[in-house]
C-alpha cells in the first residue's frame, strides 16, 4: 500500500503547531491514504518545549508553571497517542533519521516554518532534515505542503545548498508569498497553498464549548495598551475575558487557562463571541470558526499573517500599536468573510496536494515491473 510519511513540528507544546500537523494528517487519511508522522524529536525542539512550559523567560522554574506545564504535556501526549499515527521508532538525531526513508513511498515536509533558517531559537531551518536531505529522491518521492521560510528573506551562504536540495523535490507547495519568492529565485516552481488547518476538518475532535456566559477569547501575549483595548471591549459588550494557553505578557488577563487539551482549545474557539490574538494560528482558527477577531501586529511574524489576511481580504483585521487609541468597534464586531474566495482557495490547495501525490503514485506504477 502507498505510504506517506510526514515530517513537521508535531512534537510541540504550541497548539497551532500541533493542530497544523493534525490537519495535514486528517486530510490525507480522510481520503484513504496511509499516512503517519516520522517521529523526529531533535534536541532543539525538546529544549524549546521545556523552556516554553516551565520557564517562560524566567531563570528559575515557576511552581505554577510546573503544575500547568505538566498537565498540558500530559494532555498533549494523550492527544498524540489517540489522534495521530506515529512511526514505530522515535528518532532523536539526524543520523538515526536516515533509517526512516525506507519505510515510505513519499515524504511530505511541512507545514509551518520548517525552512526558517533565521530562527536561532529552534534552529529548525538549520536542520537539513526538514529539507529532506536524508532521503534519496530517486527512491522516495519528496514533497512539501505549506512549508515556510518564516521571516527569512535571504538565503545567504546557504543558497546553493538549499537549491541543490530543492532540485530533488517532485513538488514544492509553500504557505506564503515570501517562501514562494525564495523557492522561485532558484528557478524552481512553487505554488502557494493554505495552511493545512484550513483544508482539514476538526469537527470530530472539537470539544463542546465550555462556558455558557458570552466571552472574549485571547490567544497570545499582550502589551498593557492591548490589554486596555481588550478590557474596553469586554466592558462595553459585557463579555467575560478568557485566555487559553497564553504566555505571560506585560498585561495579565484575568482568566488564563494554560493547560487545555487541543480538543478543549478548539471548543473555546467554537464558543467565543470575539477573539483577540497575535499568533498566526490564533488568527486562522478565528476564521475557521467564523469569529470576529483582531490580530495584533507582531513585526517578527507579520509576513505570514499579513500574507494570509491580504489573500482573504481581511487585512483590516490587523491592528498595530499606533491604531489602538482610535479603534471604531463597529468596524470589527462582525466578520465579513468572502466565503467564495476562501472556498476557492481551499479547493485549489486540496487539489494541488492530491495531484502531487497522484503523480507520485502514477510514476510508481509505471516503474513497477
């Protein structure tokens, strides 16, 4: 049976990263493909998870974060085991990962910033495994889906090596215009597609909304000025404020639930009256659940958020610090989404991925004796 391996940031404590991984897996398996994640857990990812869960910028472990972080990790582990198929072996080093290639007919890298060579914190882009360098493209098909260079704008000294790796790909599908530009600068064809969360179905895993009282949902970390903006809307509309999985910022939300499961996280989105976020996937799930939202601008993440919202004709939902004192709430309380435009982009993204896989399967049949 034709078998697909997926290599991305599945082993993460970030809800967006976990759900983008699940989204691609759900889409493929719902269409009858045998797919599983290559369970690659490099030390940089594991260290980053621990810092995010227990330290959050502090030098010593916060006892409150220790409790909430442990609960969150247990819920995420349960989600991975119950909802996602993993490779039978876990790979911790690049050397070990070389043995994985023989198990698959095709490997898809992506989504997320798997090619962000400027990400000094995680060093994912510095790890050539996410460019599938451990695979011989003549033996196993190499594909990408919604892969991204993140904030990387120049390939620099890595350009020739990255171009050499792209030459071994059958199909390259990227998540944003910046990544498309970087791939095409080497003479390679790249199509822009939606994040896998937008082509998947989360209906079966979304928990019932947990609150009866109308509430504003927060996902992100916020400045004092942004907090004042959030509080103003909550008071004006008599809405409770609920934050889920938020990293502490300068402004502390009154209710911050750190240890929800992915299913519960989706449920909070399903029941929200309004969403404030400064995360990419916080913005995406506002759109998925058709919630009016404001996406506070983060310069280091603005490329992907602005790229997506411009394509969906929602760029006015991005609010900068300079705009905070002059917001007209009437412009934000209803989500005017061009559903025809979104549905066309969803269908195109799905078709491009399925066509790429079909080409690999056809080639395999032709080459078989």
